[in-house]
């Protein structure tokens, strides 16, 4: 029977070293004869070593944990060492009740620290009960070595585990998740030591496959340099599937406490460094303030004399340069100083705040460098600056008036001189002597516009004179050049007026002479244009490349040509009258000295054009006569060819039509006579084509009709033979009887109304209905997609036979092929290359491999192929 013992304790208020407040209740259960008891017994060495690590501080130790705590003396001493507190004075006697009293004092002290002891009495300890003794020691370890550990809101075991995880996180091959198997390879212990004392262990040389070596290294270094006794055995840890958790926790807690002091020292050093850094920063800010204040005051001292210099310049350029220098001062030199002043005040306030927050005395700058001193100096600078700016603007306004008048005079003079440039030469030229009437009128309008422009510029000339007079009155320094320029403009203005009037008189005289010539030009244009059009039409008709196809048509052309020749005398009279107008124009020009330049403005025709074209018309008339006579002879020869071809075509055409309508198996009986007629027809047709004869009223048959009919006859014979062979093949392959094929053929021929070997959809529907099919629109549409997949609009006999064969015979389907492949693939949705080569003959296997697509799906084997899309493609059901 299992007897359970519970050791329960409740945390007392936080230990002085804690930074968090916790309330925990811990229960320790000892199970007699159970797994926990065995692990606790295996921790005797660990607990003994842990106790000795503290008892050594009092100059003693224990040899046997079961015996040495029985009198209670060393137990009380152990509690004093680990707690730092004095326990009640122990009894010195050696009697049993003395021992019980001492043990009770120790147990009372433990209870006073918030640990509730259940089923542990002084008698068990005095009697040497190992299980109770070890349980008591474990309770002490939990309370004084592990409970006080606190890391980020976690404490005791969880806090110790989190501390180990944080310290070992950067190390390879270390992953601390618990206090048993995570420590078996020794790397976690070595990592803890190296993290705090990297000089004691070279972690890079450790190997995960040497756990005993790693553990012993950690034990030896800890004992030698960290004063942590060896509490564990390396071989026991490595050979135990799950090392004792409490032994590991006890040993690891020693590292936490050993390194806690180092971390406290580091914290103290950091605090000192922080205080010194604050002090150094304050000193730096003080020095920076002194430096900025000195530089800013020096700059103000140098700038004020420059702003107080009020010596005026003589020219506007010089004063503007002074203004530009002042603006440059405002834009470039002053803004950085404004920022320095602002930064100086910010630094001063920041420094005072930092000093106050760090309990330092306030900063007192050197004499004359207080913020108020700098503000007063800056105020004085801005007052001088304002006075300097007002003085500059006043001086600039004083010079601005003179410069404005001078610039205005130059601008108006430049505009006027730019306008008058070339005007005198323009008014003096005699371009009207060689101009046409339209050009004369354009020159007159242009001259009138110039006169208006000239009058408009009168006001500007008067303004120029007035400005020059004002500059003289104001004693402008360059008045001499102003007067010279003004006088030149006035003299030029008078000359422009004289030249303008002379040019107007000349233009009016020449315009009247040209108006007379213009009327003659207009009369010439009115009569020359229709006469020229008549000659163009005559030349076009005489050179027309006529095309006729009969004797009647050529006789009509000859009659029209004779009518044209009768109009030539009247046309010659009109030509003579038109040339007389041109002679009158030439006479007027010679009489009054007018230079005739260019061409008639109303027409592009010249007298020479009329003469040349009239001569060309007279030469084309006999040439047209010759062409018409030659065409008469050609049309007579063409008529003879038409009659010869018609004689043969009227024999061949009916013969072919007869053979197409009756049983053409008798074709060979009179084929020889047909071949002779066909050869003659080909010869006549070649001659007709060479003669470019396109119609023949003597017959309804053309060579194309004869040739197409012959080819259709041969094609029909070949198709009939092929259909018969396909019917035999279909009958044998599909199990269709000859009677069924004959029935299909008879039905197709009955509804092949055009006798072209094809049925349109309406005839096909009627055919199916006659054979007993009950068709709706959807079903008929489905059947049409089978017999006419390309949507041509007709159903061939072969497509009809294939459909009827599928309807009446049993055939393989895509589903059956898929099922066969599924068997070969062992019910998988894909098949591999190896399975195809194993189950099929080589030729068929390679055919499938080369055409099957890669299978896409989860958990696909290498080289998997899609047999489903391949099977569908065999029957035209996919895009494979």
C-alpha cells in the first residue's frame, strides 16, 4: 500500500533581494516504494555536497546525511549559514529529548519562513529516517536556494529554467527545456560557465558526442574556480534515461547564486558609469554653451559697425550692390546665427533641466554671457539693422527716378529704331514695275497699312522728345548722348513722310494701266478654258484603248469617230479668236512700256499650250482611223473561233450530264469518242483565251464547265468506289450486316436532294426521323456535334455511316480504356513509366510515354503520367 507524505509550504513576504511580489504554495510529495523515492535516494550525494558547500563556511561538514543531522546541531548550523539569521541556542545534552528539541527548533524556524511541514516530525529525523531527512533537505533547498530565484515575473523552478534558457540561448547545440534530459550532454552547464566566465572554458572545442567529458569539465571548473562542489556523477547522468530533476535543479541553482554576485557587481559598475556619463554630458553642454555664446557675441560685435556705415553711392548699380549685400547678409549670414541663438537658449534650458533632475547645482555662465546678455546684444543688432535697411531704400528711391527716365528713353528709342529699320529702303524700291495687277493691288493695300502704322507711331516720337527734354531739365549725367539720339530720330521721321507720299503716287498710276490688261487676261481665260477642255476630251477619245467583243461594237465606234471629225473646222475658228486676245495684250504692253512678267493670273493655259495641243489633236485623227480598221479584222477572226468551239462544246456538255445522272458503270463504252471531242475543245479554248474572247453566244458551255464536269465525274467514280470499300470495312469491323449498310445507303441517297454526297441539317433530321429516331432540339444538337464537329453545315455519307455504326454496334469507349489503365496502375489516378514498359509491348509503351502529360497532384511519384486525359484524347474528348 502506498503511503503519501506531503510537505507543503506557503511563501512568506518577498525576500529583500526580490523585485517582485509572489504568493506561492509548494507541495512536496514522498511516495514510499515509488519512482520519486528512488530518484530522491539517488540524490543523497547531491544533497550531501550541497549541505557541505554551505557548512564549509562555518568550518565544518557532514559525512553521512542520515546520521550527522540526528542531533539537530548541524541542521541548525546549516539554517543559520544559508539564512544569515541566528537560531535559538541549541541544547547541549546528548539525550534523545535534547536531540528532539534541537531538531524541533530547526523545524520551527523552517515553519516560520512560510513552509508548512506535513508528516515530518523531529522523531523521524532523530531516528535517522533517510526518506524524511532527504525530504527535509529538499524542502530547505526549495525554500532557500530555489524559491527566491525570480526572472521576469516567474519564480522558483520556472524562474530558474527561464534564467538558464536566457543565458544559454546564443550557444549551439544547447536547448534547455527541463531539468533532466536537457543537461545530459554537459553542453548546457559549460554554456552557463562560459557565458559568465569565458576565460575558464573554450566552448568552441566542446563536442556534443562527448557528454562525459563535457560534464566532468563543467564539474571540475565549477569546483576549482567557482567554489561549487561536485554534486553529480557524469556517468550516472549519461547512463540514466532521465536524470534526477531535483539533483539537477540543486546543482544548477548553485550556478545561479554563484553568478548572481557578479551580476550585482556589474549592475553597480553600470550605475557608476551612468552617473559619470551624466556628469560628463553636463560638462560638455556647459563648454558648448560657453563656446557658442562667445562666437555669437563676437559676430554681433563685428557686424554692427558694417551696418552703421551710411556713405551713399553715386550710381544706382552701386546702391543696388549695397542692397544685395544686405540681402545676402539676411539670407546667408544671419540665419545660421539665428539658429545658433535659438540653439544656445535650448541648450541652456536643457542643461538646467538635466542638472536639476540629477540633483546638481544650476549652471552659471561666465560674466557677460548670460542668456539675457546675448538677448540684449541681439536686440541692439536688430535696431541697427532696421536703420540701415531704411537708409538703403531711401537712397535707392532717390536714384530710381533718374534711372527710370533714362531706361524709358532708351526703350522707346530702341522700339522706334527697330520699327524704322529698313523702312526707307522699302519705300524707295520700285517693285511695282514688274508686278501683276493682283500684286499691284496687294502692294497698294500694304502701303495703306504702312501709312496707318506710320500715323500710329507719331505719338511715340513725341514721347521720346518729351522724355529727352525732362532728362535735360533734371541735368542727367549723359544728356549729350540723349540729345544726339533724339535729333536723329526726328530727322528720320520727316524723311519717312516724304518717301511715303512718293510711293503712293507711283502705285496709283501703275494700277490703272494693269486694270486694262487684266480685263484682257480675264477674257482670254474665259474662252481658252472650255476650248482646252474640248481638246483634252478629243485627245482622250482618240487615244482611248477601247475593248470590244463583237463586230457590232466596233461598227458603233467607227460611226462615233466620223461624227467627231465633222466638228474640227468650227473648233479651228475658236482657236484663231482666242489667239487674237493674246495679241491685243502684247500690243498694249509695248505701247505703254509695261513689263509682262509671269503668266495669266486667271488661267494656267498659255497661247503656246493651245497651239501645241491643237497640233496634237490633228495628228491623232488618222491614227484613230487605222486602229479602228485593225480591230474590225480581229473581231471577224474571233467570231470564227467562237463557232468552232461551240460545235464541240455542245456535244461534250450533254454527254457528261447524262453520265452523271445515269449509271456511270457504262462510262467506258463511249469514253473514246468523248476523249476526241474533249481534245478538240481544249485546242479551240486555248485559241480563244489567246484571243481574249470572254463570251460565246453560240453555246451555253464554257471550257471551265466542261473541265469541272469531267473532274466531278472522275471524283464521283472514285468516291463511290471508296465508299463501297469503307462500307465493306465498316461492315467487317463493326459487325454490321450488308443489309444494314444497304438500308443506310438507301436512306442517305433518298435525302441527298442535291445529289452532291452531302445532306444539310434539315435533310439529316428528316432522315433520322424516317429511321425511327425521336429527336428533341437538345438531342439533335448533340448528334450534330458528332457528325459535323467542324460546324461545316453539311453531313457527309461517311459521317452518317460512322454515326449509324456507333448507334448499332458495340465499340470501345474512353471510360473502358481509363478502366484498363487503372488496373495496370493498381487503382492509382496516375501511371508510371516503369508500369507502362512492364505491362505493354515496347512500341505501345513508348507511344503512350511520348504522348501522356505529366500528372499533377499531391504525393505524386517521380515520372507519374496522366492516363485519364490521354484516354479522353484518344476519343477526341480533350485538348491533348
